[in-house]
C-alpha cells in the first residue's frame, strides 16, 4: 500500500487511501513547492510536495503509481531518464483527458528502490543537491530505511554541513552503530572535538556497543587535543567492549599514547598484540622516532623484515628514514637506501625529500645533493630541505646560491624556505645577505615574516656581535615573542659575555617555560663564565627547589652497525679500559703539537686539576677515542651529541684530525662540524 507523505491543505489525506475509481480530476500548480490537487468523493484535496528535483535536467511529467491510484503532476524537471519520455507521454496524455490510465509499476520501481537514492547521494557535489535528494527521499517514504538515512547523514557530514546532519540524526527514530559513527567521525574530521566527544558519551549512555569504526575516531580526538586523561578513559571503554586486540583500535591507541609522549604505554600495547598489520607497525615505528627513541624504531624495522608477515610500504619507509636522520646512523641509512632500491620503490616527493634530509643529517651533504639531483619531481619542501642541509653544514654560500636556481625552476618560496636561508646565513656569518633576504620576503615574494624568521635574524645579528641591532629588532617586531627568540638572544649573550642582557632574556624565557631546565643551565653557564659563582649557586638552588634536573650530555657513534653511547666519565663500555688508554696516549700527542686544554669550559668552582680531569673524560672525547680503535684507518669518524659541543672539545677535534689524518664529523644540537687537517668547516664561527 502506498501512502502519500507531505503536508495536505484542507482535510488531512495521510490516513486516506486514494482510489482510482473515485479520483476524477488532477491539476498541478507550479510554486516553490509542488501543490498536487485532486478531487476525492466530491471534495478538493491538495498535497504539498517539496520542489526537490531541480538538480535533474530532463523535462518530463512525473508520475507516482500506487496500488490504488495513479497521481500525475507535471513539472519543469524529472528524475526519469530520456528513454522513458515518450512512453510516459503515451500513458499519461491519452485522448481522454479525464481518464487517468494505470501505468505499470515496473517503470517507477527505481523511485522506490533505496539503491537509486544511494547512487544519487553519491553524485551530489553541493549541499543544495543533497537537500534536493533528501526531499525526494522524504516524499517517497524512504526515510525510515536506515541504510538510506545513514547514507544521507554521511553525505551531509562529508560536505561539512554538520547542522543539517545533527538535525537529521536527532530526527531518526532508530539509530545503529553506523549512525553514531558518522556523527562522531563527522565532528572529529571537522575539528569540532567537543561535540565529537559529546556524541560519543551519548552513544555509550544509549547502551549500544561501540565498534572498531567509531572508537578510532574518538581516540584520534584525544590524540589531537593531547588529552591523555580522556584517552585513558576511552582505553577503558575499549577493554570493556573486548576490542583490545582489534588492530584498528590498538593502532589508534598506540598513536594516541605516542603523541601524548607516553611511549611505554604505546609499546606495551604493541607488544601484546597477537597480530600486527602494516598500519600498526608504521604507527609504532613513527612513535619511537617522534618520542626520542629512533634506535628502537630501527630495531622494530629490522624485526618487521625478519618476521616477513608484513611488507613495508612507502609510509613505513618514510618513518624509518626519519629515524635514521634522527640518530645520524650513516651505515643504517645506506642499508635502508639499499632496501628501497632493491625493492624498486620509486623516490616520489615525500620519500625523496626524506632521503635528502636523512643523508644530510647523517653527515654527508654531498650524498644528499646526489639524491636531490636524481629526483624527478621536487616541490618547495624538497628545495627547502636541501637549502637547510647546506645551512647546518656551514656552507651558507651554497645555500644562498640554490635560491635563484629554485626560482628559475618555477618553484615559489614559502616560509620554510626563508627559515632555511636565514638559518644558513646565521651559521655562516652572512649578515648582509641575511638582511637582504629578510627584507625581500614580503616585498618581493609576499611572505610575511613570523616569529621564526625574526628568531633567525636575532641569531644572525647576535652571533655577529650586533647585539644593539638585535634588541632594536625585538622591540619593533609586531609578532608575539616566543621562547625560541629569547633563546637566540640568550645564546648571543653567552658568546659575547653580556651578563645583564642575558638576565633579561633568561627572565623572559623562564616566564614562558618555567619547567625547562635548559634555560636555567644556560644562564648558570653565563654566570660561571663571568666568574659569578654566587649567582651560579642561586640558579642551581632554584633548580633544586623546583625539582629540575640538567639534561645529561650524551654522544653516540655507530660502529659495525651498532650504536654506542657515552656520557661524561663513562666506564660502562666493554672496551672502556682501551678507550681511556687510547685517550691518554692521544692527549700526550696533542699537547706535543700545541694543544692546551681550555679549563674555562669547566663551569664548576673547583681547582684546575679537577677541571683538567673533567675535560679529559668529556663524552665527545670518549666517542672519538673509541672510533679510532674500532674503525679502519683513514675512514671517517662520525659522532652525534644531544647538546652543543663545548669549545675545548671543538679544539680537541681539530688537533685529532691533524695528527691522525682522519675526517671527523660532529653533529651537535645546532649544526654540523667537519674537521679535516686541523680545521673546521664552521671556520670557528659557531
């Protein structure tokens, strides 16, 4: 039985069955809503139908059949395809105008078929088209079909028309897991995290069981908002519903915990999984890389390959390449590169740019340039990465020379490009070039400087001793100052011994980041260098009171495909005895050719003998001594330190490169130093 839905004017017709025997006259009025008017038992009744088919181009009278009557009304458009036009005219416009002939239902079955409306919804390109199909669904009584209603809900969400979606959602007499999932996911994708969590709470309170489609959405909301407390609550919901082994849900949880810097919880979840797919492996490798444990990321990559169940794809390989870049492991970088070549992965823009960055951060800017030149496609990020590589390797002129080449290739610079260029100028002392680039950003390229660009300029001017210009720039800048900018000024004060200005910069830093021990340590070092030991004691007492600890210095070196780590005064290495014997012999040779330990870099109020002992066992020296006894002669020694290398170790490396004829590449927290034949690539400008 076909019931005509819609609004009736006059008497209600929703409860009446219109029979073809009593139906005598039909006429159609054209308004914003179609008004279908007919005579029934001597009374004129009107049925108001939304004008919902404007998106269809054909001009054919529309006919809706039922078991009891055929009601026809003409309009400017129709959802009937052109092949049926002639048949419809033959059936509806007979020689007897008052006699409406019965039309076979088969011609109109598509209007009652949910698949027809599902396909029409997928074709919608604009929200108004979705509304038109929505009106037709309502008109033809298909709104109660939950599959159709959910698809309509999804299409509204897809077009970010969440107000309509929510109104439709609230009007549903019946909701299933798909209905809830669409609303939770729709709000999450639109960045409306509060409403996403609100709908999820309603979902749980409704008594329905959440599935592995809805939960990842709400877990990602916790990830994006860094809401660890809510994330743990969602984790409890996961366990209560028996989804702790679902790969999609667990992958989302691992990702959430890693973004919230709770890597141990992420690793425990990962280890307990009975089955891991590619997504889970990729998330875990990326989590270790981002959370400061790139060595573990590389171990996981080896484990994934050894198990052989999952084959890495490009996304996984980008994470592995980034791990190599983080740890600076050249041998591992070559192994990964060989794997990429052997398995015939093409170097697209994303993977190719990651490879450029990897080789540069592993200490070989020349190999990075080879990879860069071999890429078929380069975007602005690729060019910026190569410019940045030259910058932190101390080759500022090469970085600047790449800029016009990039412009000639048709690539327009962005903010990242100018950060790379200004950084290169800063670390090579190219003050005038840096000023020129900074002034041209907005005038010539329409790139408005942000705080990162101002930070580079403060660093550039400060390193060059132009402290007054740095202060003037800071005072006149319109953008909000952040910790990076004040840190650059504090670093300039350290280089040039401006204690009073250092105190001002340090106060601003501590106000912005009171829990960062690095700011206190840097100010303490400035006081120590100036001999203000009482002020040093005050800073250290303040750190103790606030339970802040200095970040320990570590130095890594890769030997025989294994990462070895050293700290100051370290005796834990299996070859520790050999290392100290080599270091003692090395110091005797260095002193014979003019090396004098600089005890000014021991920032403790102790006697000279203790200072010399402290300098002797710096982690950089231990790593270099180990490299000399464990690598072939003439091979390059590559080490990496998590903090800035001290001035005495810098001098030590120059002398070692001279007497051993070794190239030593040191990567510290700020840049690379290439030591060769007694000189450094930085030109002692660092």
